[in-house]
């Protein structure tokens, strides 16, 4: 089955959780949020400033998404990365993957994601 939803975006806006109706073919949907920690090494921080070369910032996630979609027969993959200042406990990265293959492939793809 071909991938039905593909989205890679770079944003300056806060990443919000978006509930989504799941298609009947997906046997598993994994949402992953990369959260800015309040401590970096030994020091407490208020956030992280993310800068990006936009061409590279769009290219790399698309390359990763394409490989994951091919390797794990994903039905859906959405990747969002936030740039500029991101406060602690806010997400700087979001990934949603939906797959339908047998359990062994599901667990392998969850480890990769």
C-alpha cells in the first residue's frame, strides 16, 4: 500500500498536538515529540535557539521520511521541526508515523522513529 499522507515542515510557530482520525488500514500510529529539557549538562536553561539553513532543514527530514516510508511501508509520515527560540518543556520536533505491516516490522519502525 502506498503512502497516503506525507508532510515535512519547518516552523517558527509552537508545535501543537493535532488529533487525527486514523485510516482503517493503519495497525499502529506513533506520535513522537522531542521536548526541550530544562537542563543542559550541569546548567539550567530557559530554552534553546534553533537556527537552520532552510534548504538543508527541509532536505534532511525529507530524506529521512523517504527512507522510513520505504523501509517500513508507512501509510503516513509527518515531520515538523521548530526553529528560533523554543522554551523548555515545549516541543521542538514532532513525528507521526502510521503503518500497517506485521508486528515485527511495527516494533522495528517504532525503534527507528
